[in-house]
């Protein structure tokens, strides 16, 4: 069991999931555009100030999970038995894909959160926005969560080859593409 965990960890690290943010340009553009629009919308200011941290965290977790599922389905990244060579472990490949995407989307969301927070602090000054520092954080957090949902839709605009390149290391890309040729 420990050996499979190490193998999974090494496969995920080999994929360099933190680079997903630059590989999914359409998704990143959609996250930024959606969250930017939300930052300047007064209704979201009110909603963010009323939501508790549990709901804010749940929004982020759900939005990251939905974006991962969307990418998996939109780009046919979920493997089934027979999609790869017989000696390959489909469940290990799928776990690697899910972890790679989850880490990559989380890194994207964290980066956008910092961007949103700086944007809110710079542009939303009193008397326009009279919130506390906690309100700025809540606003950036909620805008990032909702923006990530917009990014899921944007990821559908990225080509399958761009998503493969962003998600997998070169050896895994070749292995997955050779599995497509065989099937």
C-alpha cells in the first residue's frame, strides 16, 4: 500500500500540477474575468459579508471539485479498462489525473484569490466600500469560488491537446496517446 502511495505521489509530482494554471489559458481567463466582474458588483459584497467561513470554504471546495470533474469529462481524461495497455493500472492513472487536476486547480484558485484580494484592496476604497479587512478577504474568497465555476466552463474552450500537455508529463502523454492509437 505504501509503495502505491509513493508511486502515485511520484506520478503526480512528475506531472507538475502547479503548471496547470498556465496551460489552461481559457480556463484562467474565465476565472479572472468572472471574479473581476464579481469584485466590482455590490451584491456580492453584501453576500460575502453575510456568509460564514464554513460556507465560504464549502464554496471553494465545491467549485474546485466541479472544475476538476468538468475538465475530466470535457476532455475525456477518465480512463476505462481497455483505454491503456494491459499492464497499466487504470485506477492508478485515474487517481494521478484527479490529484494532478485537484492540485493544479487549487493552485489556480489560490493565485486568483491573491490577485482578487489585491484588486479589491486597490480599487474598493471608502466611501465606495467600507468593509473591514475580513470583509475584503471574504469578498476575494467568494469571488474566487464563483470565478472558479466560471473557469470550469472556460476550460471547455481549451483544446484536448493543450489540456493533455498541461495535465501530464511527457512520458504520461505519450503513454495515453499510444493507448488511444491501440484502442
